[in-house]
């Protein structure tokens, strides 16, 4: 299974840190955020990695090169402007289809840190499930959560149900993006449609997970990893 690391965000909430440095290259624990992800993917046996980029993306390419120093092979999917998750994945699908046009792939955000093991990510054949999401407890900055995890399936849920937060770690089948037109667009409507059809699975991760969305949270992670 191949993997895609999403690295095209502009990181506006991280300013002024991201004025001259792309968010994936911000440091925590002596390593760039995206390097933490690539190392974890390599440890889990992922070798072919696709990375998209936009804002200051040339710096990311220069820093990581072909990925050989990290034990992976990187293919690059540059975006002239951020296409959001679905748009970025759609553009990168030809690079992710090396193992077959119907091959599912892992997809992780570059701006998270977690002790979740990527060896736990399942293969999807698209016959039943089109997506698999790792769900975590709601952080203080996102206390309402995103979706309900119910007996192995992820669904929207009602206002009275306890929701969990989507971690930014997923497995997607190309069928999820079938018929999607190129351009800037979110993956959320696609996921909600698949949820309504009972085609989104998931699991709960109760371990460590950090969403590095502000300089303060980056500092917290750096302190934790450096301890």
C-alpha cells in the first residue's frame, strides 16, 4: 500500500513562523514535523510516498529530496494553490496508482504527531468500505468532535451523540473520488456521502495525538518530545 502525506496547507494560524518556512518543516523534538511522519511510515513498511505541496513547497522538496535518506521513495505533487484535501488527492491519484488503479492508499496530515502505529491501517478493496478513519478524543480546541464511531463504522451522528475527532490519519480507496472534477475541494462531503451509505469504517486511538495548529501547540510538542 502506498501513502500520501498532505503538506500543501499555508499554515496561516502558525504565523509568523510560516512566513518564510513551510509548516511541514517546522521543528519539534529536533526534527521537522513531516520527517516524524515519514519515519513512522517507513517503520510501518511504507516505501512509496506521495507528498503534495503549495506554499513554499520548493523548500520541502529541497529538504527531503527523493526520500532515500529516510528509507522511502518520494513522488511530488506540486499545487499552484492549495487544492484542499480532496482536490489535492485527486491530482495525486496517478502517482498513487502504481500498485493498480483500484489500490487503496494511506493518507496522513503532515501537521500532526501521534504514537499510533501505521501498521494497523487496513487494506480496502472498495467493495464495501471506501474509507477508514482513525478517530481520537476531542482536543480542547475542537471539543465538539467530528463524527460518531459506531461498531466499526463512522457516521455523522446526531447532536445528542458523543462525537470523536478525525485524527487526519486515513485509508482511502480511489472509488471515494470517482466522478470528482479537478479543483479545490474538501474531502468532507465525500466522506459524509459514503457514511450515509455505510461505507466508512474506523477505529479509536486512545494514545498520544497532537494537532499542531498554532505556535503554542508546536512549543508544547517540542517540549514533550525533547523531555
